């Protein structure tokens, strides 16, 4: 282009100086146009990348989630136990007269269209005492499971996951009462196995489970246990739950003993401020029967303040579940009342007074056996 343009300039009588000036002006014009086009392309490319990046970031945030929970507590047992530990049938908030961690939990979750996965790592009293039978690092696994959506109504989960038994969990902020009930502390909090879930509609949910056993990650025998769960939620105010467990909990070196267990609870929201719950557990093994029950009430005074009350009873005279109290066995009733202050969504400050009364003198104070026990508990929990 430039040679032809130069010939035209010469033919029109332009001098060498004028020709040079025209070449410079032409180059400047072309440069400005090219720069403008490049700048426009860069802006468009940046805009596309930003939109794509935000979309991708939104997708990642929806699929991957990280959450955490930390609960610090202080507890005073009026019996002043020499070991500085609460009675052996209690597995949460175990320490006396000590500031301690009940649960420090970090959870990672992935949820895609068909596949989901959960991993929870933990430390604290709950993992130390409730998972005492688990070897090594297994004590620190709260959850490690994968799931697959087989159809709109059916899914399957496999790994270590929360128990299908009971309404209480190890995460205190999800429980009305600060401490766990006797039926909760003496039934599985977690399970290992495969769970098939079927939800025909929004009111009914059913699950069938094949498990390693009664709350264990590492297998203790060659047998497997079976579990079932049926939940019915007719409306937003009612929830009915029926869970069962059938399995041999004895090692292979001794005779089998089938454990049959059933858990039932019903939750009812009387009003936006008042919630009630009734729990009943019963089990049998080698013709020995144990059972427990609890009634819980929660009253929401304000969005930043609520209170809860629990009355409970647990009986295991043959020591199938609560061991160490033979020959008389274990029979205890209790009441507890707690007050919660919630200054922000991520923090919960709680206090609870708890009284236990046993049918026999199973508590010890200053070396003397007695039948009652009183404790006071303070807790501060953070979550994200």
C-alpha cells in the first residue's frame, strides 16, 4: 500500500519533506486505530472473563462448602470428683472444674447434581470419650461419606455418617438442651456402612441401612447389623420418627447375642415460640431389657434469647449398655434447665443446671456413696 501511496504523492508534486510528513501522519493514524481496536478487544475480553469468573465462582461456592463449629465450656460438679471427670455414662462435657473444648469440628462438603461428599474432622471431649474404642486417627473422624442420587426419590450414602437413631447430635447448637440426654449419650451418635434412602413425597422418608455395628468405625466382628428409619412429617408442626437396629455386638470369640433396639420420637411445634419433643428408646439383648425416655420443652423468648427444660429417665439393670454398676445395675432420673443468649448468628452463650437422682448410691462425694448429683455448665459456641 505504501509504495503506491508514495507514487501518488510524487505525481501530485509533493516535495520529499511533505512526503515524509504525510507518511508520519499516516502511521500515527494507523497506530491510533490499531490501539483503539486492541483496547476495545481487551475491554471485551476482560468483561467476558469477569462474567465467566463470577459464574464459575458462584458454581464453586454452591458445590463446595466449608463450615466449622467450636464449643468451649466450663463445668462444676458439686461432687468434686477426684478424677475431674463426670460419671462414665456421660460422653459430652466430661471435665469438672476445667475450661475445655467439647467439640472442635471442621467440615467440608461437596454437592453436585448427582454426587455428594462430606468430610468432618474433629477434636475435643466428644471425640476423646465417645470414640474411645476407635484406634488412632479414627477418633478424629466426625463424618466421611459419599452419596449418589439414584433418582428423584432414591439416593444412597456410604461411609461414616451421623446415626439414624435419635434427635440429638454432638453439635450442641443444634440441640435444644445444652447437655445431651441419657438416651442420646447411650445410643449411637455415628455409624459406618451403607444407607439407602427413599422419599416418595415430602411427607414420608424411609431409610434402610447395612452397618458395621453399634457405633463403630473399625469392625469388631465378621457380622453386619441392619437398621431402618421411617419419618413422617404431615405438616410443618409435626415430625414422627421410628428407627430400629438389629445386630450382633459380640466378638467372634464368644457366642452371638442379637441386639434388638427401637427408637421413637415425636416433635411438635405448639406455636412459633413453644416446641415440644417426646423420646422413647427400648432395647433387648440376651433377654435383658433396657429402656429410656425424655420429655423436652423449648421456649423462644426472643430471637436472641430462649430457654429449654428436660425431664428424663433411663433404666439398664443388667448393664447391657451402661456398664460398671453391677450387681444393682443402672437406674437414673434427671431434670435440667438451660438458658441461651444468641447475640449473633455465629455465637451462642449457654448455661445449664442439671440434677440426677439414682435408684442406688452410684455417685461418689468425698469417698462416700450417694444417690444424687448436681452440676452446673457454661458454654460458648462459635460457628461459621
